């Protein structure tokens, strides 16, 4: 071939080059279409970028972009995750286009929502905020145990026996009863140095959501109940008391349903967290001749959780058979474990005026709770649908340092069978660890994708594609607990009590607690 003519082979070579260039340009356009702008633009327009919902939505966009580039490597679960995140990304583009005709035209795999609120509600299903309540639950068992022991020590010292050491987890997440003993042991007790005590508690309360719609809020609303039982034994030697208590507590949280009028997709649709805890506590108390006392408590506990949440959003796509954009109704479950270390100091003095006892005191309590790393199980969309939307959560460590200032007031009345003692108590709690908690979350499938060699995905919770942070509300800094009760003592030395307490001055929690107990000596 000379320089002025083209052969048939030359034409084929040029054609091949042109086709290759076209494929490269098409690939560039596909990559451009997958550039993570749909959800970020949508979330930014809503002013939600720095919220839990916004951060989890951005994780959807990042995850979908990586999956789109590696579709040939995905197993059924990975494909399921891609399909779900793809329809959320596409729907964000759909909403952007409706709100701004200059935005890119979305694809066919859209949920076809007519309002922004519908898509926000779908994103709320993805982020797993319900697990935040587990951190609150994990602290209450040790608090309840300390409350029981405080009541016992107060009775042994001869004080009012109201002994309100009720506290609320994380600055008031949960309040539960303290209880108290009844009339005090005397220094010349004829029943011997050993003592025993038992106590049962019931608590009920409600946490308001941060905001009614739940979109900009950090935590969901829930109702909760608690049942607890504690047994203990101690030995008194002059003004000193040594002892040990073992407690069991069961807690149940029911997530409050939340919806937006006019849309089908719920913001929160049910969900439950149950936990069983066992706690052991050693305690020591020293009283002086002038009725000043000092007590020290140290305990260790274990918790096991059963967690469940509903994952629901609906599709308005009229071509569901071809697009695969269908209603999502899944059930997510998990069963993590945790443990706790706790310690408390109390310093006070009892003042006696005849049968009336006035007992002011101050105290300091420290707790460290750890919840193990865990992953949810996704039921899939229907009986045979693949999983893919389950989340994994990193290990959590929650510290709490609380001071308390309290007063207890009681008056003894003698009767033919023994004595009765009405009681009043009030405490002010201050939380020093008042920063919001952070729970690190990700799609559980990312670890498997990384192990299978899918590009950019990684194991753990460091530099991971799908990771995002769930940030709690800041713990309540100051709150109050008040209580009314009555105790009774028989001539044989058996003591019983009943105490009702309520939480006051809390921004988003209401609660009350009922406590009953019995104690004796031998």
C-alpha cells in the first residue's frame, strides 16, 4: 500500500480502533453516570448530610458505586445488595430530577416516589438506629444492683433505709427503683452478725424520639420495661459491714412505630430489644461513732441481647416484573453479648431527732460497658429471597461517671407487731461523660466481598467502603429522682419495704419504678 491509498486490511484496523474507542467512551460515560452524586445531592438539599440518616445514605451511594464496577464477581447476596442500593441511588436521582429539571435523567430502576419524604423513610430503614438502645440497656443492671446494696447498708447503719441510689443509664436513659430497708438494726442486735436480703423491681418508661419524623433526629423513640431480682448476704463486725450480692435483670424495649401521613413507607416499624444480665457485687461499709459513713462497691456483670427490627419500604414502580424494583419487607435479627465493670463511692452522715432520721450524702459512680462486635441476620425479601441488607456493628465501649447528691428523710412509728417507717428521698444526678456515643456500622457483606477479592472493599471497620457512624443524643447532664415508700419491721427482726420512684427534669425520658424487698438476720 502506498501513502495515498488504503487497503481493506487498513480499513479493518481503523474500524477496530474506532470501535475500541467507542467502547472506551461508553465505559467512561457509564463510570460518569455512576459518579456518587445522586444521593449526596439529594441529602444535601434536605440539609441532612451530617445526620445519622444522611451518613448511612452516603454509605449506600459509595457501596453501590463499587458493586457496579464489580458485578461479574458478585454472588447472590452481593447481587441482592447491589440491586437494593441501586434502586435507592436511582430513586435519589429521580427525586433530584423532579426537584430540578436540569438534573441528570434517572434510570428505570426507581421506586417512583412522588415525595422526598418517601425516600427519606426508605433510608431510615437502612441505617439500623434501633441498636442504639442496647447501649442504654447494658448499663442499667449494675445501677440496679448498687441501688439494692445501698438500701441494705442504710438499714444496717440505722438510717432512714430509703437509700435512693436510682440512676438513669447514660444520663437518664433508664430509671429504675432503688427501694430500701425498713427500721434499722441496733448495735445490740440479738439476731447475730449475719444478714440476708432479697429485692424485686419493676420499671416502666418511655423515651421520646428526637423529632417526630425521625429524619433529623439521632435516636428513635421506644417504650421499655424491666424486671429484676437481687439476693445478698453480709456480715457485720462492729461498725464495719462486708458482703456480696448477686442480681438478675431482664429488660425489654419496644420501638415506637413512626410514620408520615400520606406515605406508605414507615419511618420505624416495630422492633424489639431484649436483654438478660447477671451481676455480682462486693461491698464494704464503715460507720463512725458520730454517724458519718463511707461505702465502697465494686461489681462485674454480663449481658446477652436479642435484637430484632423490621426493614420495610415499598415500591411504586409499575414495571416491577422487569425492573426487579419490588416491595421490601425483611426481618433483621442479632444476638450480641456484653459485659460491665462498675464501682461506687458514697459519703454521708445521718442525723437523728427522736424517731426522725435525716440523711444527706454525696456519691460518685463509674461504669464501663463493652458490647461485642456483631452482625445482623437478614431474613431476605420473602421465604426464598437472598439476604444482603444486614448491617454489622463494631465493638462499643461506653463510659459513665456520675455524681449524686441526695437526702433521705424517714420517721418511725411503733405498733403492736413492730414498727412502720414512711420514707421520702430525693437525688440530683450529674453526668460528666456527656458526649454523644458513636457506633460504627457497615454492611456485613463487605467482609465477604473483601475476602473474595472484590476491589476496594475491606474487612474490619477502618477504611471500609460501606462504613458510617451512628451518633447518639448527648446523655442528659442533670436530672432528679424522687421517691416515696414505707417499711415495716416485725418483733422477730424481719423487715419489708415498698418504694415508688419517679424521674424528673429529664428532656426526653419519663419513667417510674416500683420496688419491694425483704431482709433478715441470723
